[in-house]
C-alpha cells in the first residue's frame, strides 16, 4: 500500500537529521582511538547472551571495541553507545529470538533501538524500555512481540518515531492495549505505527488520544479492530501536520467522515478493506493517494470521483476504488485527473464501454480494470498513453480486435488481456515498440479460438519476456522458435494453442520455473532426466508424449497425465524430494507402484489412475503426512487397503475404485474424518457397510461403493451425513428395506437444485475430481460438474419392502435409481414434489398400483423407466409424459394402458360422444335399473350359499375332500404334459421352417 511505502522516506529523514546532530556534537574533542565504555560493552554481551542467534548474525560481537560491532554505533565524542540496529529484512533463516535483557539499561545514551523483523515468539514488550529518556527512535515492528503493550512507553518524552506495526504472514501473535492515554506523554512523536495491535478495549477514545500528538506526521492504525468507533466529527483538531493516515482493515461500517478532507496537509489516505458506504463530502483536500478499495461503495461513489476531479485533479496521483459495487458506467470525470499515475478499478461492477475521456490520462502508468463487466473494444487512443507500464483488461466482456496502436506503448512492462472475447489477428506490429515488455498474458475462454497469432518463424521480438501465458488461441502448428530468443524467460504457458510438434531440445536449457504446454498435440519422447528452476510447476498433460516417464528435478507440481507414457514408474522417483503434486494418470504405465514414493514427504496429491498398474498398494507410506488426495482408481491393484492410509486426519479424497481390491473395510478408515469423497466402487470388498462411515466421516459428500460384495442392511447412520449428495451402493448383495431416514439427507432436501460450484468446499485447484455414475441409464464419467450431481443409486441389490414416502422430501435429488430389487407396494403419491428429479428408474421390482398423477408435475424429468413391475391403470399424458414415447419404459406391466403402449384404456362414462342409439340404450338401462339391482342382490346372497354348499361338504367329508384334490392334481399333470409336448413340437417345426427359409 502507498501508506506503507512512506515509512522508509520518513525513517531516512529522521536518520539523516540524527546523524547530523551527532556529527555536530561530536565535532569537538573527538578521540577516534578511544574504545567503547566497558560497562556498555558488558551490557551488550549480556544482551547477546540472552538472545538466540542460530545464524551467527552477532558473531562480530567480540573484542574490546564494541563500537565496531555489527549494528552498534557510538558517539564520536564520548564513545557511548547511541544506536542498536538489529533489524532483520531478509528471509526467515537469520532471525533473532530469545529474551530482551534488562542489561540494556546500562546504555544511558541510547537514542536509537531497532529490533524489527525478528522472531520473539510472542513474549511481551519489556517494560524497562520506557526508561530510556534519550530514546528518539523505537522500532519493534513485525518482531512477533505479544501481550499487552506496556504504558511505560509513554515515558519516552523525546521519542519521535514509534513503530509497533505487526503485519501478519502466518499465525498472528496479537499485541493489545487497554488504554491509549499513555500516548499523551509522546508530544514530540512524528510517526506512530500501531497496525495489527488490538485496540478494541481502547476503541472508544482512540481518536482523542491520537489528537494529543500535535507533531504527528504519519498515523498507521490498520487492522486494529476499531469497527464500532469511527468519529464523524472532531470539535478541536490538534494534529494539523498529518500527511498520511492508514486506517485500513478495521471493518468500519459508516459513511466517510468529512474531517479527513479538512486536513490541508493530508496527502495519503488509506481507508481500504472496511465497510464504508453512503454519501461523500462536498469538498476534498489536495490528496496525492486515495485508497477506498474493498468497501461497500455503490453508484453514489461516482459523486466522489466527480468531487475529486474538481478539487484534487492536479494533485491526485493514485486512486484505488477496487472491490466496490458501483454497478454503473465508468464516469467521464475520470479523464479530468491530469497527474493520475495509478488507477485501480478492478472488481467494482463497472459496465459498458470505456468513456472517450480516458484518452486524457496521458500520465497514467498503471490501469487495472480487471474483473468487471466492461464491454466493447479497447479504445485505439490508449496507444497515446506512452507512459503506461502496467495494463490489465482481464476478466471482462470486451470484444473486437486488439488495436495495433498498443504497439506504441514503449514503457509497457506488463499486459494482461485474459478472459475476453477477442478476435482477429495479433501480429508483429502489436509488439513493434514494446521493448520493455516483461509479462504478456492472453487467456481466452474455452472454445473461443477466434484469435490467431501471425508472426514469421524468423521473427526476433524487441522485448525480453520473463513470463508468457497464451491459452485457447491459435498460435502455430510449429513450436514458436522466437521463444528461443527470450533468455530471461521463467514462465511459459502455451495451453491449447494448436501446437502439433515435438518439444525442441533448446527449451530444456532454459531456467524455467513454470512450464504449461497442456492440451496440445505434442509428440515424441522426453529426456530421461530434466531439471527446472527451483519450486517449478510442469504441466505437459493432455498431449501425445510417449516413452518412459522422465525424472523432473526441482519440481513441486508435476502433471504428465493423459499422454502415452508407458513402462513402469521410475523406481527412483523418490529422489524428487520437493514434489508435492504428482499426476501421471491416463497413461499406459504398468508394473507396481514404487515404494520409493514413500520418501516424498512433501507430497499432498498423488494421481496414478487409469493405467495398468498391478500389485498391492505400498505399505511404507507412513511418512506422507501431508497427503490430501489419493487417486489410484482404474488400475489392476489387488490386496486390501493398507492401515497407514487413514493414519492422517487431513486426507480429503480417497479414490480407489475400479481395481481388484478385496477384504473388509478396516476400522482405521474411520480416522479419515475430513474425507470429502470415498470411492471404493467396482472392487471385491465384502462384509457389511460399516456404521462408522455415517458416524465419523461427517464431511463426506460422495460415497461410491457400487460393484462390490457388500451384504446386510443399508446402515441408518448414513442418514446423518449432512453434506452427502452422492450415494451409490448399486450392484451389491444388500438386503432389508430402504431406511426411511434417507429422506433427512440435508444436502438433497434443501437449497437450490444447482448449487454454486464456486462455494463448493470440494473444489480443488490442482485435483480434477471425477467419478463414474449411472445416470439416464448410461454409465457416465463426471468431472467439473460433479459437485452439482445429486444421486442415490441402490439398484441391483436384494432390497425389499416399500418405497418410503420420506424419500419424497429429497426435493433437490437429480437421480433416483431403485431398479432390480424386490420392492413392493405403490409408488408414493407425493413423488411429484421431487421437482429436481431428472432420472427415475424403478424397473424390475414388484411395484403395483397406478402411476401417480403428480409425477407429471416433475417438469425436469427426462429419463423414466417403470418396466417389469405390476403397475396398472392409465399412463399420464400431460407435461413430461408427452415426451416419453418409448414403450419399453412401461413394458411388462400388464395392467398399464394408454400411449405409447398398444393397449387402449376403457373410456369412462360421460366422457365420450354418444350417438342416438347409445342414448336410447341408456334410457332402457335406466328403466331396468330396479330389475338389475334385484339381480345383483340375489347374486350376492346366492354366492355365499353356493360356496358353503360345495366347500362346506368338502370340509366336513374327508373322503370327498381327498377325491376332489386328487382330481385336481391329475388334471394339472395332464395339462403340464400336454403343454410340454406341444411346445416341443412347435419348436421343431419353427426350426425346420427357419432352415428352409
């Protein structure tokens, strides 16, 4: 942020003035041969003794003259220690830690103390630091001090610079205060840094305390939890010299106070990452930098821009309005900022084309309008902004051709054109004067290859790129040879750009840290061993590369999947110690999984699926503590699941489907409490489905156990999985009834039918999840849309009983397959409330009754199979049923009638047009109504009399009963023999007829 950048100039000014003061004071009676004060030397040695210095930064602290020690400065006149500068600016390897010894109190003349950037592990700031009466500079920033800030610091009356800022880069160590009243003792303070300090207990009077510092130039209070107290007015403003205010990330939920703009000296104002909204003041100061990014500013913010363009048009150099909700066109008033150098408008919901006034910003160096809905072409006038250095149009709705005038931006270093709908041709002219270009990025949306590059093979570009990214464009069938001239190149992404060529040898000689050549038609073999820049990403997936897998050193993410690599995985692959992602799926690899993979201790994703790997899963991977994803599916692996596999709680994907694995599921699996997806389908696992899946794996979203030999009941504990949206246990030996509680599955009974994929926790940037499921009667593999597939498949088991009416609560269920079981009873009448249902398969059961009329209200239903049941009655004819014209979906239901079956339904009375003869017959029937009534009454009485006359005789007379049943048995046997003989004769005749035909 701009506010942070101004810390260094202020510190430099202070140090220069301090140096001059020391020089003047020390100009008299200087004795350069005199060593440091012995008491102070011992105090420093004691201070060193209490510190931990693993890298030896204080190794120079030896000898008699402490004034020559690293980080120590002494007075020229008195040789007293006046400065201790142990700040740490670089990596984490040379940090000091330990304790701060109070022996420093012997440095009576100390006026400068800097311990910033070290690692003191949350110890409190020592109270004795408030005893240095001559101290003018105190910097403890980013040194991981914690606890309460001692109010004793208020005794440092000579202090000019106090920096306690803490910018969190890992687990925060929080400093806090109970009151800021001690600031009143620092009347000479020019710089105050309390960023990252918890001021919530002092938030009611923080502004009053700051207002007591009349000399203050810079105020840094970012991330201080001041959300509920943002003063809108100040009766008496005492800090009239303020040039910088940083109150970012405090979650202020209020309108922007006008008093900020009444400070005539204010140049830099950072109020980013709050919740500011509403109206803005009518007048503005002469700001140089204004950061209002990531607030709740709406279309009313256009008035802010207009006001700034009037009052600060000549002074404003940096304007950041990113991350707001303007929801309007870019204002014409933007063109009034004569001296604007940086303009950040990304993620602010701007729409429409660029205003013509944009061409007036001739001093602009940075323009970022990414991630909006800006439309139209790039204004050709942008070529006149000859000072432009960074230009970002990515993720908008822009279209048209890229103007050739872009080639006139001689100062341009970074150009981002990603994710728009460009078309036409990019030629050498577009780059003719871009001699300083270092980064070029052009990702187009998939299937939008309407942009072509046209450059000569012998073209030598004027630039020297460090990063190039081109995706979903047509580049060239040949590998671009001009890249060979880019000796500074570190990152190359040429993804889906139509290259049909082998990879040139010179490419492997570049020191590349990112290489993505995926989704082309690259062919040929790779060298057995390749070396890249440190922590490299290499993606060569979805090509036609062949031969043995190469060993790629210094790589942390390696994607070689979906090629034609063959042979075994290199047995020494464990040498790739930095590897965190390994993807060699979709190849022709064979042999066993190397045990040396167990040495890859940084590995967190391993994908070996869709190969010909055999043998057992290695049992020596106990040291892979970081593993999140294991995908070994679609191989020929055998044996069981090793016990180490769920010894780590972090595992989220366990994909072992489509192998020859066997045995029962061991209890250690229940330790996978963070598991999102468990796929053990199409193996030979046996036993019962463990109840602990429903008890322990509360994060489970996808459970695929189809095609095994599981037996027993479906455990009711599965109903307690709140995120489960795929349950596939088809093709097993399960019995019992369908648990009624399945209707309580939350993920299938609430929310939208199409859940937002971006909110789905299972989305992973480096692992493309996949799963084979039977949907619409076909086995399909789902990948990118898997998070929105909602399915229950219990087919091909021995499940009996009725379909629970509770299942109808699953209103967002997309596929329900209960086919090939032994279900009885009726289809629930409430089936029509399952509005999200697209596939319903109830075939091959013993269901009876009619097709519920409510089923026709499921307008999303496009696949239905009710065949081979005992259903009866008319087939519905409204809505979706008009599209179900295939008779096979109703076949073998002898009681069904109506289209598309040939069996017609009997028309009910009163619905068909009657002719005159039918009307006469109706009148006769009415006249004979009483006679027919008496007939049926007589028949009703005659039936029980006749029944008991025959059956009663058989029941009372034993010899009659035996004779009757003997007659029945003989008649059945004769009928069976007669039928068998005639069927055999018929088959012989049919066979001979076919031969003659």
